[in-house]
DNA sequence: GTCTATAGTCGGATAGAC
DNA sequence: GTCTATCCGACTATAGAC
C-alpha cells in the first residue's frame, strides 16, 4: 500500500522555492539549478511550467501579490467601511496603529512573509516588469489607506503633505528590513524575536503619533508656521 | 605637437565606471565587459589592475568610503569639538538639522554621491565582504554622532532608545532612495530637483524635531508613561 | 509529466604578442 | 601597460526518450 504523495505539486513547489531563493539572492544571482534543487524538481520543470526563469519569477511575484492582498483585505475593508460611515480622529488613530504594527510584523516577524518584503525591496531599487504587477495591488492600496487615515486624524487637506507623511511612516518600518545589516550591528538584533518586534512597534507607533500631533497642530498655526 | 592625455589613468577610470555601473546593476548583473566599455579600457585591464571583478568592486567600495569620510569629516569633527566643550540642547538641534539635511542631499541630490547610496543600500540588503569595509568608516560614525546629539537634545540616557531613534531618522531618509520607485509613482518625483530636495528636507527635519520633543517630554512623565 | 543529454550562449580570466 | 585571441566553466533552454 503506497502512501499518497501529499506534497504540493511541482509547479507549486517551484513557486515556494522561488520566494525563498529570489529573496535571498535576487533575480540575477539566482540560477535555475538552485531553484530546481530547492523545489526538488527536475531542471526542465522550470521551462516546462513557466517557459523561462523570468516566467517563474513573475509567477512568484503574482503569488506574493495574492497572499499580501488577502492579508490586507480585512484591514483595508474595515477602513473603507468606516470612511463611508464617517471616521473619527480617534478611530483613525487606532486603525493607523494597527496598520503600522501589522507592517512591522509582516516585514520583520512572520517567517512566511519576510522574504516577500525582501523581494519587494529589491524591486523598488531596480524595478522590472514585476513591479507593475505588485505596485497597484499592494503598495498603492497601503499608501492610499494611510493617506486617508492621516487626513482624518490631522485635518490636513493637502494630499501631498499626507502622502509625504505616509512615506515617512513606511520609511521608519523599511529601515528595519532594508538596513538590517546595520540594525544588526548597532542593536545586536539578529533574528527579530517577539520582544524585539514589540520594541520596534512601540518606537514606530509612538513617533508616528508625535508626527500626527505635529501635523494637526501645524494646521492651527497662522500660515502654517510654528510659533 | 600632441596634446597630453589628461584623462584619469585606466585604473582610476575603472573605479569611476564601477561606481556608476555597480550602483545601477548590482555586483552580479554587472559584467566585466560593461565596466571596460564604460571606462574605455581593454577588458584585460580589470584582472591586470584589480586581479578580478571582485577586486575592482572592493576598490570601488574603498573609494566610496574615502570620499564619504572626507565629506563627513567637517560635520563629525564639529560635533566632536562641541561635545568636549559642552553641548547645549539648542546647539545639538542645529547640528542634527544640518546632519539630516546633508544626508538627504547626499542620498538624493548630489549626482556624484547618489550612486554611493545605491551601492551601500545593496550591501545592506545582502552584505558581502565589502560591508565590513564601509560600515565602520561611514555608517558607524554617522550613527554614533546622531546618538550623541539625540542624547544631548532629549536628556535620554538609555543608549538603546537613542539608537532606535537614530535608526528611525535614517529610515525616513532611506525611503526616498530605497523606495524611489514608489515615491516616484506616488508623488510624481522623477529626478529629485532642488525644490523637491528642500521639500523632503523640511518634512524630515520637522518630524525629527517632533520626535525629539516627544522623547524629551517622555523623560519627565512618571515611569515614562504618557499621561 | 518527468527524465537525460546536449545545444548554444555568455562571462571571467589567462596567455602571450607588441 | 595595453592589446588580441582564446580557454573554460556555468548558465538557460531545448530535444526527445520514457
């Protein structure tokens, strides 16, 4: 009696292997042999299922966009719903806290999603065709949500100001992934374990609140100039 | 009468070409042929002067560390000097403003140094032997200076808190280089021209001041808890 | 669908003339 | 120091058996 093979099929295994290996090495430094080895498939499975190494890479990007979209959906639809029914500054603050905490967890904590952020960061630095695939489905929607929350909290109506602030928030999260080598040496953080994640979340959220207070206060200064 | 050849010699031309090409493509995607073409030298000049492609890369990194060190020297020695003679919170604030403004200019504005930050960012994401060469000469010193200033401004004595805040500052600058593709689509900034640099500097510095006010105020709350 | 074998290409490094 | 020519290894993709 043979036990049925419950492993994901070759196609799926290649995508999962691609997430890890492309994240670690980037597109160019990744060879089809690494991918085939990791996925435990024959080398020819790559052109067979995906036509080429680049085809596999695009499939990996699409997989990432799918998973992250699903991950974001509850958060985004909650904001959408509250925005329609009217969003108090307090409620918006709570949502922004949640959003920032989730971003830190996704980028630094969850071992399943950490490679996603590495791949996305690489795409940011040197965008390929894959960037067009993931930008509207992930980055665009996160930024739009943040901008809406920032506006609701501070009363700032200049969309450019809200966009700038949203990007600064992203930057504060980003540094813990994109600058990992430095964070590592400076704070002695290797993994990021649960305590360290909490410490980072606390630092980012408290500064975010301070920045929002600043923006809200500025709206009330004559001509937007600090007294 | 022949005009003398005033071009930098082959070795120097290779390093300058390396800065541009490695920044644009990363180590792996850069071929020795690209480098030789850009530098207008024969392919064999690379192994001749640098033993290998990697040798050239390390020479490029050293060049970057040299130039950035020289660039930082005035700022760092001013801080050093003031720190010894006693640094008022107000003076420290001024220095931190200068430091942040300079970082933005170096990372986004100066066409000579923009490729440096791209190479450093790539090293952050996937550190090679080159990272050890540049970390102590550049990142370490910037962070140490920032930490000192943050301590002087806020009265915070917990060094880890100061380090965290310094990293958050770096992150806010970083996002405009590492997240350029997104900034581009979101704010329609292509180049970064003079006005845009000023806008970014203003946004970062004002939020930095708000974060420092927050840290200073927290020191006076009972148990460090916001009332 | 999965395998082996191999074609075809490219990149890094070397040899040796000048 | 600079050039041409070339080697050798590694890579992606294909052909075709099973």
